[in-house]
């Protein structure tokens, strides 16, 4: 026997027909037509059921007399702004004058359809199906409104974050520029000031680059210059670049690259960006006295890059969102912690190269481990074909 189809409460037809077997007969007819009816014993019960969700209401005229209709209208007024629940009212046989009065008091229900009794089953089913289709469009509008609210919230957070991140290095640059002007005759002080200015200018440059990369990713305009890439060289170059910063922060930086690591097929600049971002992220979140281990191994079909640290770790609740743009977990002690874009960019670039990336952490204060897998140069991978210089320049 086939089990009954699971129906959302949002698809239910709330049914109220207080006379005799009218409710049960109507429910059987709707069930036979593939619709789901929920019988309510009285108007109070129907109003209570509205909070649990409904696709439409089928109600007999006598169940909502003029002195009680406000109970239903008040409940409908409490519905969200996107909601205008379809109501089908079965009218009793009456004189023309009585019918006019009934229609007038029922029109306050707004989204109401009135059918004369006796009504043909086919006409009733058709009317209710139309009502449910209209209700589903309301649900679609609800989802669109929710997505719009999320987008607006993300936009506001982005504006606030960008403003803060840009203001910090700009304040440093302006302050030290004034210092440089006052002490131009002190060579040692001048060199120190220029170094600080350069470091903060690079922070600004990186923020802008991350925003541009996210824009390219969103619009699908990231293009790759494909070729054979020695990932081991990219790892060593990043280690050499970061070692002075790690030494200044008293963080141990260790690297292990297998001798037999094959070349990978990809964009050398973009793969260098992947390696650099992951290493810089590890250094940024690892406190003084910590340790970062970088390993590059050959696998059966390519290479595996592992970057593990003993730093701040990742909250288990945040871990599934760690690669989402503009998302940040526990704030870094570094005031120039960026916009939460680096890992999102890394994931997209890795996937463009036919690879994968995952993150692991035992929790706050217990470090983090990122693992990147990439196919070897000889492995067939779903990557973009090589572009000519003119094509790449136009795309970027």
C-alpha cells in the first residue's frame, strides 16, 4: 500500500461546515481530488489553526454570521504583510435581498470567492486549486522578501565593515604622513615612517583587491591563464615572504614539501594567491608562541596541501560557514583583520581548478586545519580552457 503523501501545513485547506455531514463529505471529495482538508469544529478552532499555516479556507456562510466575522478578520489582519489568505465561502440558498446583505458583510474578508450551493464538486475543486496556486505565489513572494532582507542586511554589514577597514589604515597613513613632514630631517625616523606607510598602503591595496575579486566571482568573470604550475615553488615562496612576519610575531613556521610532488595544471598567479591567503590566514589567527605547519604531498591523482596552526581555532557553529563571503567567526586580535573575503576567494579559485578544500577545527583555542586537493597536470580536470592574452585582459 502506498503511504499517504506528506503535505505541508501551508498547503492545507481549513474546512468549516457546521451542518450535519457537510464537512466530512467535502473533506472526502477534496481528498479524492488530491487536496488536503483539515476539518475545524468551529470558527474559534479555525482561527487557532491559522497560526500553524494554511493554503486556503473553505467555509460555509452560516459559520461566519455578521456578529462573529470580526474574529476572522482580526486574525487575518495579524497575518504577515505578504499574506492574503484565499477564502472560499459556500453561500446558502436565500432571497435576493438576503443575498445582498450577506455579500456585503462577507466582502470585508478581501480575498474571498463566493459559490452558490449546491455546488458541483468539479467547480469546487477547480476553485480551490486556483486558490492554492495563488497562495503558492504568495509563498514565493515571501521567500523573495526574505532574500531581499538578507541581502540588505549583508549590504549594511559590508558598508560598515568596509568603512571600518578602510578608515583604520587611512588614519595611520595620515598620522604618520604628518609625522614625516614634522621630522623630515631625521633619516632613521623617516625610514621607519615610510615603512609604516608602505605597510598600511598594502593593507588598503589588499582590501580593494579582495573586493574586486569578489565582484568578479559574483559576476562569473574570473578567468584563468592555464599552464603547468610547480605548487612546491609557490609554497616555498610564500613561506619565505611570511617568515619575517612570523619571526616578529614569535610564531614557528614549518614547511614540508615531498620530493615527488607533481606539477598541477592551473593559473600560477591564482594558485599562489590560494597558498598565500591560507598561510596569511593561519599567521593572522595564531598568537605569539604558536606553530604553523605547511605540508605538500603527492596523492594518487594530484597533490594535497595542508596548512595547520595552533591558533584561535573555529567555533563548531561557525565552521560550516567559514568559506562564505563577509562571514567572520571569533574576531582576530589583529586590527587589520580584513572583510572576511579571503577564504571565500580561496574556495572559488580552488574549485575553478577542479580541486576541493575543507576546514577542520576542534573548537575555539584548539587551532585549525585547512586541506586543499588539486588534480595533477596529467589528470583530466574540469577547469577553464587557456585564454589568449587579449581574451584574458578583456575579461578582467
